[in-house]
DNA sequence: ACAAGTCTTGAGAACGCTCTCAAGATCGGT
DNA sequence: ACCGATCTTGAGAGCGTTCTCAAGACTTGT
C-alpha cells in the first residue's frame, strides 16, 4: 500500500482507474450494474491508493451519516465516573455498540444529556443537528422522556428505547427485568427463604417497577409475604445502606435480600457484616447488574446479569436495518441471566 | 424555540437576518470585524431558528473536523469487557475526554485497533481517512508503536502519546509511574517492611519498566533488597495468582507486595487468603489503577490512583490548542496519588 | 435485421459550510 | 475636506461525495 501524503479522494481513484467519479462511487457502495471487469479495475485502484471515503463528504451528499448516537444521563454517568462507583454501564454499552456498529461500517458516539434540565430539548437538538445521526439509542431514564422521544419522532430519526416497553414511536427493548426478578425471588424461595426483601430502584426508572412486579409475582405464587419487605433506593451505595438497615430493623426474620443494583447489594453486605450476620449463612443476597465489583467482594455476589452490551447491540442492528419505525414495533427482550456465586445459600433453620 | 421540521441551515439564518452567509458564518465562529449591532441581529436569528452548524459540512469546507479520536487496544479492551474484568480504563478515558471535548465544542470517538496484527496501518489509516480527526490520542501499548506514530506524523495529524516519554513526534504524557511506584515502596518501607515485592506488568508497556525503576530506586535508597522480589504478570487475574504464589514461595519473609494492576493485587489477596495470611496483618498490598473493584474487596485495597481521566483531558486540551507538535514537546506528567485503604499496615514483628 | 428494451457509464448539480478576494463604508491625519 | 488605511460586508468558488438524468452499448424478440 502506497504511503499517503495527501488525502486520497474519489477523484484520484477515478483518475487512476480511468473511469468517472460515479463509477467509483458505485463500486465503493456495492452498487449494481457495473461490469465485473471494470469493477475489478476500480477495486484495484482503490486498494493501490488506499482510498477510504470521507464520512463527512458522504454525509454532505445527502446519504447516511453512518453515525449512531447513544444518549446517556449526564448527571448519573458523571457521578459514577468521578467517584469510580463501579458501574460499567457506559463501558458495556459503548463497546457493545462500537463492535456492532463497526461490523456494519457505522460509528458510535456517546452524548451525555441532562434529563432534569429544561435544556434537554436544546442540548439534544444541538447534538442532532451537529451530528445528524442515522439512529439514536436512548437509555434509562431517558427512554421514556416525552420531550426527547417527541423531538426524535418529529425529526424522523429512528431511535431505540432501552428499558422501555411503552407503545409509541421508537423501538422498545427491555432486559427482562420482571422475569429476572421473578427468577431471583423464586431461586431464593427454593432455597427455603420465606421473608425475601427487595431494595428497589427509583420509580423514575420503569425497570424499577418491573422488578418489583416480578418479585411480587413470585412471592404471590408461593404465598409468601411482601408487606414491609420493600425499600426504595437510588441505586447508590448510601441509599443501599439506609435501605438494608431499615429492612433488617423492621424484619428480624428476613433472610434474603434482592438489591436492584450491585452497589446497593454491596452496601447491604456491609450492613450485614456490621450486624454480625454472615452472608450467605444468615442472609442471602442477590444483586442486579453483575458489574465487576461484585466478583471480588467477600463473598462474591450472586447476581442478575444485565445483558447491556447485547441489548445495545440489538438496538444498533435494528436501527441500521431502519425498520420503518412507524407502526408500533414489537418489544425486543434480551433475557437477563442469574449468575450464582457465593452470596446465596439455603435459609437458616430457625423453626 | 421554533419546532424544526427540516434541518436549519446557515442559509436559513442568513435569510432570516437579512445578511449574507458569510456574515452568519463569522458570527457563528466568533470571527472578528462584525458590527455589534449586526452580530446581535444574526445571533437572534440563530437562536430563533435553533441553528447549529453541521459538523460534516464544516469538515467539508476545509476547516476542522472537531473530532478527537482515541485509540485503544482492541484485544485487551474486548477481553476486559466481555469478561467484565473490572478495568475502567475505557470509561475513565472516554468520559474524561468527552467532557473536555464538549467544553471546546469537539467530539470524541473511540477506535479499537489491534496492535498485533499487521493490519494496524490499514485499520488505523481507514479510520483516519473516514473520520479525519483533528487529533488522536494514543494509549498504551500503542503509544510507542512505530508504525502508528509514523503514520500519524506523516499525515500531519497532531497526536498525544499517553504513557510514553520517548522523544519523537506527538505530545508525550505520563502518569508519573516511576514516582508513584517510588511513593508506594517508600510508604511500605516506612511501615517497617523490608522485603517488598513487586508484580510488574508486561514489558511491552513502558510504564511497567518505570514502575520497576521507581520500586528499585526506593529500595536502593534504604538499602533494601530486590533480588528475587520481582515477578512479571500481564495485568490479568490469573497471572497475578501465579506471580503471588511464586513470590511467596520464594520469599517467606516477604511482607508486602506492590501489584501493577488491581486485578493482580486482588489475585494476590486471594492467594494470601488461601495460605492463611491475613491482609494487612501478615501481608501488605498496594495496587496500581484504583478501579472500583478495589474498594469493595475485603479488605479494601490501598492503591495508586492512575489519573486517567485527567490525563486524557490534558491530552485533549493540548491537541485542541494545536501546539505545533513539531519540535519535541516536553513530557506532560499528571501525578498519580496514593489512596490509603485497609490493605496496608505496619510490618509484623518477627525479629 | 429493426424497434424496444435493459445495462452500463458519465456529466453535472447539489449538500452546508468556510475560504479568498474584492467592493463599499468608515476613519484618521494633515 | 481629501487621501490612504482599516473595517465591514458580500459574492463566488471549492471541499468530497452521491443523486438525477441522459446517452451510448448490448440484448432480445419477432
């Protein structure tokens, strides 16, 4: 491959191959109706020159921008990040997206948007105008933000809503939260636990509700109680501490807790330790997320693995396929799985 | 702000304000020589229409692309990510970069490149041609990859080399590895440890060497031994297990270990536990990285905090300032700090 | 062998922006 | 007031690509 001094343009290739710009463009984009012989000749010139089309120019000429924009909550992301909180949400999502994007010749960009501000519309609008992405991926808690979904629908930009199953524009994807909570609860019930508590996430997240539902359903199926066994946190460590304390104070018989985030679970673990409760001997713990921090705690936590990367990957594929997003797309569900480690054990005997 | 149906272009603004395109462009780019009165009028039109210049078009017209490209090692990143290994390198780097970029109106993109393949040049070349970034950030182990740095220099794209202090094109930035290792070692020596071991990283990373140097220097300053106290790992958990075992087998008197990554340190912690050694009572541990996993282990680990975000942020700023990268830039060093937790204690008495 | 397609190729405009350069307006010094 | 210098504004070209549309080369059916 020849060393390149100046940017190689489609014009250089056309000249090199002795054809018109249009023909080169056709070859590059795999267009039909090009004689095989000519196609080879052009391809050879492309390889020889190391030509790669400029994204900017492609975008300019009215075709796609080949960019997928992923929207994250700025506030939360930054807090997690600055304090090294241990959420690998961005990691998972970005890498899951990047991989799938690049497989299709797309690129992924991350945008942090502040949900609470009333600038949302402006911030997002600016990003959309500047980037003109071919698709947008919304993550909780943006997924069901009216302002955002409407803006996107209005601009006719295909978008995916992760963690939302509501009808409306955009492709909805969920990670099976109801089922996962049901699974975790059932697993604990099978181990003999009868007072299974839940530390839920904030109600602004739909998935918080789904998880509560799954937990309730499993409990109801077995005639187990749920009164007084629910606490709400904000996914953060401190809120987990508060919730676990309240739960344990109120329910001396509680032998199992499901936490809606790894951090809250770790906080519960700490609370248990403080009170001389052994995990899993006296108290079983299951967390949601399965981020890396949960593998190295003592004991390592049993956790529901949220298939973030896989979900984002699916979202990207949907967007690239450009499903005619109009007409209520069916909800895509990527199932979460239970990763058993050492924080769960049969309920202690105390007949 | 008016609801936008079609993309607002600079032309719309010009019309709205009754001026020429050029004038709008000047106002947008803060150009000089525009009468305040006119400037206000144009600005009003911009706000009214919600105009935001298209990145693609800006790039096309020969100005900057407003894109900074961050290059990461594909293999390593993907392994870490798939197995949820707990490196928050990408997170830190991306977010540190995004924040600083957006502060200056730039965007950051992440590219995963495979160092080992001989396609490096092609892969990277393609990314550069497609994106035409205004600057590139190289992370270890790419920072000193000749093929890459030469390609970048040749294309006259300003770039930063993180974790490299070698002379040559590109802005070198380091995180004070030598000093950090020296600091950690000294701290342990002050606690009375006399046999302080190090589990280093692979030699392909310059920082591995720097850390060894810092450790050696601190040891030498106090007349402490280093023979047989060095093991090399690959930053991964398993290699840490191997190294810790070898170290402890060979040096029964070893009471402190510095590991060149959190995962290797956690592995050492596990090895200690297996052998009935209490951390920090029998064995002190200090790790490099300070990723979130290290806060929730038992005990939480004392660690050298690598200021990745800050470093990337500095790199971005340098690139945007477009220092005439020619002419050996001075090495920029962002100092690492020691975060003391509970894995370090005075050396056990065994006179 | 001829009209009526179908393939293949190319010419030229268009995308939204910034650059260069020139023209008109304003200013300062004598 | 007058002339050159400086400010302010605008017209037009050009960036690298794809789109539309038309022209020429080949087929095919009768």
